[in-house]
């Protein structure tokens, strides 16, 4: 039978939660419990297969959260996928390993999170990583790396599978990007992401399987750490408090959970409760525990414990749009080619006008988001945050789109997304029942810039496929095709098409943002929830601003650093 008391209880055994569980349990004198709603997927071929991306979608290990109808994006409902398994979303994701632009992490400190910047986070990217050096055949297929950017001794294996695509495609695309004025970037993981590159993946090359958080941070330690426990198929419902009368510093004493047979039980936490249930659930657990906006809580009869109105606000995701091209060749192997253009690359000589127009829209954007947050985020603060984001977009060589080319059979699949929209949404509970899904509203395409960025990126995709020497291989557009979206389509036609076909990019962040409390932050720079003594959030919820990389590399690094803060007694 499971014990009923642990020093640390981590709710959510996903990407971030398992890092924290591993690092805290390095100290054999502390006991750690992970409460995970999903099951083990160690032997699930939909997870382990390095070419199986998408196979897990719609199965029992995909939460498949639904948004409400998206008012700025065709009034459609979107599915936001997330992994329901030990290992969390790292068990179903695309396995891309790309970090962030250095200025984006520096922005965390600029908004008041002391100690969080590129140079303090960088060692933690390395600490988490065990890079697998490319063999000659992989280098010939385009794999490249800068030794200064990679860790060799961490738990997480990164690199390429042996089934990389042989042949000259890497060079063809390189030459094509050069012809578009975009240079080759040998290694995307050094904090400068502009260019054309082949990124590493979270894979175990020797075993030819996906590397996920459980394979990296849990299974190798399972038998040697009696102080590390995992409860699978168990939901964390809410935090239990010692004394909820002093709402300036409440203390968590445990977590109420629902076991797989439906039994509800409280497990005691002697030191801390850590929420790592992902950016769509951690804020919901806070709200069900009485931490949040009194207006939201009172709707469901939940007694207020900490008045923190911005819980669940500040939600930022991106939208993903797909093109398919035909090829005169047939491809096998696993290689995805990445282009990261800047605003100047996408808008050319018009970039100054675009920048001016966005700059003058910032007060309007800020006021609109403030209103959409029911006034919980102040327009003045938002304008400050948006100005920072504007500076990152227009005053730095920051990529503003990710363009993927994945040759597959006799086709090229291109997914692309604008990286830095200004849209902000929210996620809140829709009932007091902890097993119910929250109400999710990312407000995709809320602003003119968000659509303008997606349209410009789409036009760039067409330009890429129309540029030599890629034109020797790409022989025509299958989707959407020029009859659906003509060469001379207006931006209105582009917007309509984009709204009707795009999906969530599955990168939701920001819903328990790390920021000063008076700016609308939910956690402080130690990731402690304001108003609590011993509750932290450690997952994608805490990122105050979206990053250009895919998320897991940064989440692993944040969780590594957060673990050190906990071990150093930082509260
Ligand atoms: P994560 O979702 O990993 O963990 C949360 C855990 O909490 C889950 O295990 C969940 O089951 C559990 N949980 C939820 N509610 C609970 C409750 N009440 N009680 C107990 N447990 C609960 N990133 C990347 O770097 N490269 C890529 O290629 C991709 N591609 C990609 C594709 C797809 C389809 C998706 C959905 C996402 C990606 N991403 C990605 C994004 C990336 O995988 C994602 O952002 C992180 O894995 C999220 O990590 P977290 O720790 O925040 O939550």
C-alpha cells in the first residue's frame, strides 16, 4: 500500500514534473511522490517509434483538450493535444530539440524575474542533455553541431536517428535558402536561431526509440531510489491547506487525489506541493484549491484562499498551417529541414512600415487583452510586455516564423507557424469537479499582426518552393493549390484560408506566469505561488512570454534550475 505522507508531492509526471522528481530524490533523505493521471507508455509503439509522430493522437494517451470557438479564427473549435502518460507531452510530441533566442530568456529578467536570463539558464540546458555526436553518415546528411552548445552527461539523449535521409536534400535546401538571402546556421541551440538548419531531436539513437521525460529522468532511476514513488492513473484534485485564514501566507499540507477506482484520498506533503500538470491544468488545480480570481471561484462555490486574479490568464499559443508539395523523387528516412526567417526576411523593404504600424497598435492590443482578461491584467503592464515583445521582433535578428520541410514519400510536407503573435487568452475551470476539463480560450489570431505574421510566413513558403535549386525537386503545390488560394490572393483570401485550415501549434504557455505580483504574475522568481509558503508551479505555465524554440528543451532547463532553487532552500 502507498504511504500517506511524503516530503514533496508533484502533481503531474510529465516533461517538467519528472525532472523535479529526479533531482529532488537525489537526496536520499527526502521522499518524493509523483501523482500522474496517465499510465506508463514505456512499451507503447505509438510513443517509442521515432517515425510514429501523430500515431498517438486521438488515442487514450492524448488529452485532446478542446478550446471554445475561436472568435478571431473562423469561429472554429481547436484541439490542443497533450500527453496523458508518465512522461507527459514529451511522449507524443514531434521530438524537435530547439531552445530559444537568447534575448527572449533575458526578457524574463528584464520584467523582474531576478536570476532568470540566458546565461543563468544556459548551463541547465546543458545539464539536462546527453548529446549523441553525429557519425560521418549523419554529418553527410546534414547533422551538425557546435560542441559549446551541448551537454554530454545529462539524462536526456538528443541527436539524430540512424534513419536520416541520405542524399543531397540538405544541400539543396541550403542553396535555396542562400538564394533567398538566409544563411546556414550550423547549430540552432546557441541562443541565435536565425537561418536554415537541421535541428537535433529527442531520440535514443542506439535503441532507435523516442527519448521522453520518463525514459530520461524516471525509468533509469526507478529501482535505485526507494524515496521516489509514482502513483499512476491518479488525478491530483486540489491542494489541502493548513490554515486558510491568513491569506497572505497559506501553507499546503497535502493533495487530495482521485485514485483509478474513484476513491478520493488526501496525501500529506511535509514540505511542498509542486504543480506540473501542464499549462492547461496547473492553473485549474490552483483555482480548485481556492487560489485565483474570486469571480471565477465564486461561480463554483469554491472558498477563496489566495486572491490572485491572473491565475489562468496570459495564455499564449501559436497556429500551425500546412502546405503539401509534390516531388519527382521518392524519399525515405527521417529528416526535417528548418527555416527560421526574421521579420526583415519576410517583409523585405516593407518591414519598416510594418514595424511602425505594429508599434502604433500596441496601446490598442494592450487595451483589448486587458478587457478580455476582465481587467485582471492591466493595460499599462500589457503595453510594457508588448513593447518588449515588439523589440524582440523588430530590433533583433529574431526569427518570427518556423518553416519545416519534411520530405515524405513523393511529397514534401510543410508545416509552418508564426512564432510571436500578440494574442493572449485564458483558461479557467468550468466546474468544481476536478475530473472535468477546463474552459480554454487562446484567442487565436486576436490581432492584425498575428494574421499578418502567418500570411507573410505562408507567402514565404510559396517563395521557398519556387526558388532554385529546390524547384528541381518540388514539382507543384498539392495543398492548398493555386485554384484554392491563387498566386495573387489578397490578404483577405489568405486570412480566410488560414483560419479555415489551421490548428493549434500545441505550444500553450503563460497561464501561471513568472512575473512580479503587481504586474499580474502568479509565481515569483523561485516559482512559488504568490500568497503561499510552499506551493510551486513548474511547467509550461510559468513561461511569461512565448519562445522561438519548441518548448521541451527550455522546460527541461527551467525544471533543472527550479530543482536547484528548491534544494538551495529558495522560497
Ligand atoms: P506535460 O504535458 O508534459 O505534463 C503534464 C502532466 O500532467 C501529464 O503527464 C498529464 O497527464 C499530467 N496531468 C494532467 N492533469 C493531471 C492531474 N489532474 N493530476 C495528475 N496528473 C495530471 N515540444 C518540443 O520541444 N518539440 C516538439 O517537437 C514538440 N512537438 C509537439 C507536438 C505535439 C503534438 C504536442 C502536443 C506538443 C509538442 N511540443 C513540442 C510541446 C511540448 O511537448 C510541451 O510543451 C511540453 O511537453 C509540456 O511540458 P509540461 O511539463 O508543461 O507538461
